[in-house]
C-alpha cells in the first residue's frame, strides 16, 4: 500500500477512490496548506495530489523523497508545477484537461455578456439602493449579433467558447499555434489569423492560451492599443497573460470599452486600479466551479495516481 498526500480539500469521491487502494493523508482545512506544513506532510509520499495553489518545485520534490512517483495536479493548467524538475527525478506529472472545458467556456461567455451588457454595473446600482429610472440611454451596452469574437488559443476551451459565441450570432477568428480540425473550423466558420489582426478586427477578445514564459504579458500596452476602443477583453486562462496595470490604464482612459476577468496576475490579489473601475467585471476564478466539474477533475487526478502507482500509463500525463 502506497502513501498518497492530497494537498487541499477535494471532493470525497476522489479521496474515497484513493483510500480504497492506498493510505491517504488529505489536508482537511478549507484554507490553503501552509508551505512548511506541506513540506512536512509530503515527506515519504509515493504520490502527491496537488491544487494550483501549491507550488510543486525542487524543494517540495526533494522533501518528498526519491520514492515519489507521481504528482497529479487537479487543474488543466500546470504553471504551479516545475515539470523539468519532476522529469529529472523520474516523477510523472499529470493534469486534468478536458473535464473542465464546458464549465470554463460557460464562464467565458458569461463574462462576455456581463461586460458587453453592463450587468455588473446594473446589479451594483440596484444593491446600493440608488434611485434609478428606465430610459432610452440608461446603461446602454453592446449587442453581440454580427460582432467578431477573437479567440486566442483555440484548444478545447477556446473552441467551446467559440461554439457558444456562434450561437449568439458572432463571427469567429482565432490565433493558435496550429490550424484546428478543418471540420471544426467549417462548423464555426472560424478563420485563423495572426494576433495583430485578431486584435484589430475583434469586438471581443477571449484568452484561452496556456501560460508560460512565451505568453506572460501577451496582452500588454501595445496589444491593448491595437484593439478597437469599442472592444472588450475576457480572460479565463491565467492572470499573468495580461498586464493588469496596462489593462487598468486602458479601461480608465477608454481605450477599450470593457473587460471581464476570472483570473489575476497576482492571484488572489487584484490590481487596485481595477477595483475602482465600473467597466471591468471581476469574478474569483470560477471557471471550473461546478459540483460536477470539480468532482470530475478530482476523480481524474485520482485515476492518474492509481495508474502510475499500478505501473500503468496515466490517462492525462503532462507532455
């Protein structure tokens, strides 16, 4: 029987699945585990189930010891994991792609609607108790029909978001490292373009690319300046893809119309200038936050652990 350390609270279904075969040490608190406590707990572990709030680096891997076989991240993104350090030590790293595609695309489209129709502003007005009266020009937003959605990163989540946007009557352009399946492109009427063109023609830009050195501040002052002043930016990928200071400046000065953010550059902190602006919708990393999705993510992570500890290839290895 191997020892499995779970670094944060995950749905019971995953923990029970692991406990049926192995000894499990699961962190019980709703708050993130303290780093010192994390390093203490992983000592002697054969497997670690990590959340994106935990940094899996050389220090942690060494604290675990040479018997460690697998780190299973309960997230599709894995910028919290030093994958080369895992490889150097013969540790398999896995993530949970696919199962959160639809839930995250729902949030992306929700942010598009909230930003373009000024729903956040409207709710804040009602809740504040301010007097208001219907009028022809009261809280006017922007319609989506006939507008262009620019998808940056046309993987599963990008395609699912594009599919939803098409149902709202939007045209689709995308920027990606490679062409998508011709059948999917035909279904969506999607056209592949370079990032500069995408920024120039899109009425809404939605970010779905992975985060890494090449995409840090992919959207900065120059890119924001290339967007229409009537355009909106939505980010459900990773916070550091956007230069938040530059975004706040562009929003404040009206150089773009609005934004919707689910992720942040220094999460959970949000740039203070963004908090002062009405034309940005801010939600706390809810992309995969449905009971069904979070359960599926945790169970997939458990399946990855069970496969590696059983001497088999995991369902979703990184790389």
